[in-house]
C-alpha cells in the first residue's frame, strides 16, 4: 500500500508493514528471541555460535527465521545509513 494513502509514514520490516510503532506489536517472547539473535550473531548478522545443541538444522525454525530477518535489516541501506550517521556523531564527540 503506498505511503501516500495515509497521513503518516509506513515502516517496513522485512515483508511486514507497520502503520504504528512496531514496538507495540512485539511481544516478550519475540524480544527474548531478538536478544538471543543479537547475542549469537555478529554486526553483519552472521551466526557466531548456535544457542541450542546440534547443528544449524537442529535450531528452532523461529530462531533461524529471526536470524534471516535481522541479517536482512542489518544489511539494508536504511540501517547502513543509520550506522554511518551514528559513527559521524561519535567522531564529533571525540
């Protein structure tokens, strides 16, 4: 749905579109999963170590899908621009 149909912007995360703050749509179980993905992946979204015993195929599908989404977001142009802006602000402070 085009943004112009609404009085406010649309936030897109992976293939989901949010017309309000996505934080309100995220449940505690999902925050836990996001925390797990953050702790087990590097800045680019590559898995550093597996959170559960076994191989990647033994990991819950929910974890593997979350890794895919986080990796996609971390490699997006939007996130890259935010990271660059943050680095510039940090450089100005130093």
